[in-house]
C-alpha cells in the first residue's frame, strides 16, 4: 500500500465526522479521498471506513482509507481488514497486507489464527505482513513459519521476508527447511545463496 502523504491544507478538517463519513460515498473520488484522510483519529468512523475498503474502486481513495485505518491501529480495525487477505482481488489483498504491516499494536494478537489458517494463500499474505511489521517479534514469527509450515510456497514467502532481518541464528532453521522440501529447487537455491552471508555476519 502506498501511504498517502497528507498535505497541510488537507489536515484542517472542514466538516464534522458524520458529514465526512457521508462523503465517503461522494461521486467525486477527490471528495472521498479528502474525507478519508480527514477522518484520521476518529475511531467512531471505523465501521464506515472498513465498509469502504471492498467497495472503493479508486485506488488513491482506497489507499487513503487504509492509511487512516492503519493509523488508528485498533483491534477492531485489524479484525475488519484480515478477511480481505483471502480476497480474489490481488490488488486488494496486497493493499490490505500493506495496511496491516503498519499496525504493530493490533496485528500480533491475530497472528496465531493467521499462521494456522487452512488457506495457504492467507499464510503467504501473513508472511508479507510480517516482512514490514515494525515489531521486535517479526523475525521470530517468520522463523516459526519457516520451521513449521507444510506448504513450500508459504515457507518460501517467509524466507523471502526473513532474509533482510536474518542473522546467524537462523541458519539452522533454513537448512532444516531444505531438508523438509528436498525437491523444491527454488527453495534450495534461495537458502544456498543466503547461508554464506549469514556465516559472514557471524564471523
């Protein structure tokens, strides 16, 4: 998700929250975008903003809605966004993953369920969320996916997310992943390329 930059002139709220929520359905996308940004900090607008996420057709407006929701970073917001990780709309899935990755306060509580989701695509999206989540436990959660997930594509996504933050302590879990998926050439290539760098960090 491309975070929307708020211009100074836009930050000044010109309407009450109720009016701004009504403007989320305005025919003019610029009015919808401004309304979404001006609802920043209004927790009472969360239901209206969440309802707008799947309904919005303008990408700039949707990014504004998600930017405001991510800034609120509340459990109700995270719970309302998570179902879109299994959407048939790839752009929506990615945009929501970007929003969730900016919500370190509320996303961790949802991770046990997400990591155990029966849909491997949801688990892949969870790895994408963890790749950018500013939380000290992100690397540990990714290492858990690498160590325990039974789907090669999920493990590959987790490895891709983990490598930028990986250290020598992750070498063993990466080697173990190679052993668990002996017939996956991409996984082997990725891990073989990463291990020398981890050894250099240790040295």
